[in-house]
């Protein structure tokens, strides 16, 4: 069973935004020189929910892409220490393979 740890800062952020749901997904980012897989979070339900596993954690609904590969049996979701201009980078997710 997957252990999902959501930091208090993330819980406070969700409460401030009036959200009780978020989706974790991976996306291939490409540029002229390279491409890499990255992890993103959206503060809503997925567009295609059947492609995601649904978890309930402390009254928060978390959707994780079914093809995500875990490093162990837990993940940690935190507010990033530095900001990002990229959409979908509101949280850092630790414990997923990229």
C-alpha cells in the first residue's frame, strides 16, 4: 500500500485555494536540445480519471497517474523551497521515478 505524506504547508495552501483535490502526473518536456520527463501537479481532478489511481489522505483527494513508478512505498508532497514560473509546479513530489 502506498503511503502518501502531505506536508502541513501543502494542506494550508489547498485550504487557502479552496481545493481538496489535486492530480500528480508526468509530462515529457522537450526543447531544441533535449527532452526530459518531469512531475507536475494540477489543483483539480484529472481530465481522464480512469488513467489515475485515486487516494484519500486527510480529507484530500489525490490522483496519481497509473503508470507512475515509485521509488519505494511512500511519497512526500511539499511546497517547493524555490518558486517556479512553470504551471503545475506548485508542489514538489518526492518518491517518484522520473
